[in-house]
C-alpha cells in the first residue's frame, strides 16, 4: 500500500511532488499535535484545534431521494472537504452508510434485466408486460453494494492524491478485546500513513440490533450513529461530525410551528426536547443520534450534528464546522453562565416593544439619565478605559489611530453627554409621528406613522464612545439593541452597558439593550435573519465589507469605504484652502470623513497657493502620494499612488490634477466611495453645479469634510454614515432608525362597498397631518 501511494507521487507535477510525498510518508511526530484527549471542547471556536476527526455520513446524506443509488454530487463535495482537511495535517476518518442503497440499485438492475430476457424468450414478443421488482433483502443488497461503494470513494479521493482503506466492523469486534485492539492498531497505522479509513458496519453478516442490549457504560453498535460514537471514543478523536438530513437538533420535531434549532446542547437537556419520526432511510433517528452524541461527549469527543443534504451548504458544511462557525447543533459539557445570543435577542425584542410603547417623555428621561451617569460616574468609566488602554499598549497590536479611538477622556464624556441630551429632545417627536393622513372614504381614514425598525445589531471595533451614542438613538427610536463590541474595549464596554441598563431600569425596560459578550463570531450573528432586523457596522472598511458579505437576509446600513475628496478650484480663496485642507486631513486622519484625495485645478500648479498647500502638508507630516497626472508635471515627484481608490486612514493622502470642475466630478464618481466630497471655490455657479452634479451622500462647499457627522449636523449622534441609496443616506441619526406602518380606521367598510354595485365612492382627500382624528368622525 505504501509503495502504491509513493507511486502516486510520480503522477503529480514536480513542484507539488515533494510536498505531497512528505504528506504521505511523514511520521506521526511531524504532524501538528492536537490537545490531550480526555475532555471535549467547550466552545465552537476551539474546534479549529481538532486534530483527529470522524465524519459520519447518514443514509439520507449518501443516498438519492428514491433510495436507489448514491447522491454522487453531494458525495463528491463531502470527499473534497475531507481531502482538504486531511491535507491540512488533520487525521480524517469516515463512517459511511450507502452500501445497501448502492447494492439495491445494482440488484434491481440485474433482476429487471434477467426478467426482461426471460419474458422475451417466453412470449416471443418485443413488447414486455409490466414487471414487478421483488422486495430485496438488506444483507444481500449490502453484499452487492460494498465493493462498488468503496470503489467510488477510492476514485473520488484519488482526484485529491489521497488514499483510502475500507474497514468493515460488527458489534462483536468491539466486544472482543483482541479484535478491538487489532482494529485500533489497524486504524492507527492507516492514519500514520495519511490514509483515510472508510468504515462501515458489515451489513452483509450483521444480525438485527437487539433492544436494550447496551453493556454497562458501553454503547452497542446498532447503527452507524452508535458505530461512529464508539469509534470516535476508541480512537480518541477530537471531533465527531454527524451529517444527516436535518439542520441539527430541535426542541420539538422539525416542521412543527414552534420548532427551534438548538445551537448548543448540554447533557441533561434531553427532557426539554421531543423527538420526531426517523429519517426516510436508515435504521437510526434523532434520538439515536443524541444518545450516540452524548456517549461520545462523555468519552471526551466533541460532537456536531448538522445537515449534509442542503444543496447550499453541503459544499462547505464540514469545513465550516471545523472553522468553528455556527452550523448545526454543537454538544458541550460546559454550560455558559449567561444567556445565549438567541435568548438575548428574544428578550431584547420583547422588552423593545415595551420601550416603543412608553410615552416620549419617558424615553427622553431614560436618555437624560444616561447622560447624567456619563458625567457622574466618569471615574468608574475612565478606570475601566485605562485598563483597556494598558492592555492594548502592552500587546502592541493596535495602530495609533485605533488607540486614539479606544481612549476616553473627561472632555469626550462631556461631549457624549451633550449629544445624548440633544437626542433626548428629538425623542419627543419620533415614534408615532404622523407623516401622512388621507380620508379614503366617508368614515374611512388612513394614517402613515413612524415606528421602530425592531431589533438592531450594532457591531463596533475599538470605539467605546459608540456604545452610549447608539444606545441613546435606539432608546429614542424605540428599537431593541444588540451590541457587539471589540474585545479591545471589553472593560469600558461592560461599564458603559451597565450604566445604560441602569438608566433603562427607571421605566422597567432594562433588557432592551443587550451586550453580546459570548464567543459569538460576527459571521454567526449575521445569520440570525429571523431575529435581527438591521445590522449597523461601525469600524474599518474591512469590517464593513466582511459584514456585508456575511449578512444572510439582513439589511446592512453603512459604508465600506470613506474615500473623501477635496477639490481646490482655480477660483479658490487661499486662506480657505489652507484651513479646510488642513482640517479635512489632519483633524482626525483615521475618521471615515477625513480627506483621502486632494484634487487640484491645473491652473494652481506652480503658484504661491500650490506651494503653501505643499508646505502646510509637510509641516503636518502628511505623506503625499502623487496621482499619475500630478506626477507627470513634476521632475522629482513624491511616491506615486498605487491606486486612486485608497482609504489611507492616516497622515497620508493622494494628490491629483484635473482640468476643470466637471473633470473633478468625473474623477470622484470613478474613484470615490459616495461618502463626503468638498469643493473650495469663490465661484458660486461652479459650486452649485458641483453640489447638484455630484452623487455622494454628503456634498460640501467651502467647508471641511469633517462636518459629515451626526453630532455636527445636530442629530445628537449617529449610528454611522450610510452610502446606500435607500432608507437612509449620510449621517444616520434618529430618523434613520425608524420605518413606517399604515393605520386604517373604518366603520364596517368592505372592498365590495366600492365595487360597481357598491354604495360607496373613494374620496382620497389629503388631510392636515396635525388634524386629530380621535372623536372627529362624522357620526351621521
């Protein structure tokens, strides 16, 4: 076998031969060692450390819907994932079903063929009568299908330069000590040689399972679930992945109205679930899977039960599980002290509805109280912030710009408090505001009113000042809020969240704002499409892009980049140019509204104004990257910009030359991010053209790009700046967190009343928004 595997290396390109041959012949000591076996992983994130993995493929995964033959496409994608993990240095084993289904397909074909031949000989006619296929005995099907199934696995794995070996077992092989030792030794040797064992019960000879035949402390091999669990424990596997045709374990039978997928299952939770019917094929069921999983967990092997048949996830379900993503049901022995994120979301939504029903004065009182707490308890906040700052500085991993964002000061807290009081005033006229009022017909009146969006998920990096701002906006708009902050600000976030809940408690809505402090990955949070209504990322462009890609059916409000331009026109004022360019770039270079590209009109080159701009940027230590046209005008130019679409986020900027205002607009449309763009000019006509033609969320004339901010706009604060085309654009304050609903008040009206034979006519009269409806109807 080893010679066969080495021969395989000769078929691989030369540049890959050394790597592949080393993988095939490496000793066990050279393989990355996993954790010591004995205790299972406590959290999903730790599954990345899994070294030895057993993948159990249920009958529903391997077979087609008609139960005759294999699901080849599904099987191929599973093989690809297993081979990839094997080539990463992990030790993979497969416990597979499918021999009976494969054999049934072969035997049916043979029987039909022989029947057709006999019938043709007997009748002497070409037209055959209906032929019935007899019921096939499962053992015979297994005997006929095992060799073909193994040949198929071998052919598939060969495509990835991975060798396989078939191992057939029965319950007796585990009861006999010598046989069990031999099996263990065989599998260890196969894994040492980087071979993937393909294991199955020997269904050709295995007797029917006996009920209640488990030995004390030992699980009997009744099906492939129990086989996989027993094998995983015997081989000291780190992880058992059991793939079936359901998403995982539900608290009640899947398909029922109240059925919810259980993310993490703990020993002792069996009483809280109700089992449904068994799979369409196979002899196990969810109850058997749970029993096998708990037995394996007790033996030190982590377990995940997931869906291996869903066409959208089958191609990456195994690798997703190993990467720690929230897929299927994860079995854990350690129950966290706090609630799960799903539980937090449900509590927030329920309490959020109460928050939305409060009187506007009550919501304002909560926000004002939070503003007071920010100043009254500032020492507590700053102490926690100092702990975060010290940890960040000692770790040495945060760039200066992020350290600045992480830092809080008394002045910053005072500014936050002022902003929160502005939001408290705005909260008086937010939820329930009438936007439109129409008299549809006599005594049939329609209103469009503002309402909260629902549950917001705000994900922010090392910027703790974001927490009270966003919380205040959520309270003012009556929205429930989930907060996921960066670990760099963990201590500060914890204190600020405690103060927020303290303020909420004054009107009994403490749980409306939740801080997610579990090990939940951002990507997993983005999949809660049935629980979260809007995601708002606050952080780097990379964070925003990642969330936009990860969000599954949940709208994302934000911008992926802040490539802001300042265009200096030929008619610009010298003093305004120097003042605005300095502020736009140097006031806070890491902000998303900082200038990243400076566009200069060609006529300004080699003028005193140009020299003053360059001298000012040098004095401020701004590194200049020359655009291609700008570089062509200079004998000795600065370093050329690698891209005209770069967000530097530091004391760096790109400088480029344009011939006109129209060309500046075209440049911004091509290379900008539709965030904030500025024109500096004394020519009012040009300025108005720029403001009208430029398609950005914020467009300014003779003002710094740094004004693109909710606080500076008078919104009190912002949840972010949106470059989207719908719902909200620019700095998003209170208004951007509201949606609308239609309220229709009638008096027994029906659509039939307005038909040709009806007695009523549509009026569609626009009414004054301020005109009250209650008690104002005509009583006639």
